[in-house]
């Protein structure tokens, strides 16, 4: 079942995001089978908005919590707050799943 994980960076921690980006991307590549979508949130001008958004296909909220806890960004203390919301997939890439 899909879950949306939204992360919010701690203020003043942009250097943590920059420093940990490579291992974070490797973590995502290692778990690409679970990712329906993910990416950084951006301001309208394209600059970093201080957080990210993941849509993951996992069996439970607990699995989603374990997933985000293992993300190198999380382990490095980047996140001020994380929300996890169960999601009903309706349309993805023009395909209806209802």
C-alpha cells in the first residue's frame, strides 16, 4: 500500500543536505523497487525549499517509518519533522488505478 512521506529540514541545515546527498541518492537507488516517486521540494525559483517528498509502496506505516529512519538524511539529523500519510493511488502517469 502506498504511503506519502513528507520531510521538513531543520532551519540552517542546508550543509547537511549537501554533504549527505550522495549517500542519500545511493540509498534511494538501493530501494528503487519501493519508490513510486520521490524528490526534493523546491521554491518557485528552483532553489531548495528545505525538505522532500516520497511516495513509497510498503506494507505498513511501521515499514514506512523504518524506511525514512534508515535514509541517510534522517540518520544525519537533517529533518525537523516528518509526516507519513497512507495514500490511495488513483491516477499515476495517466493510468487510472481505481
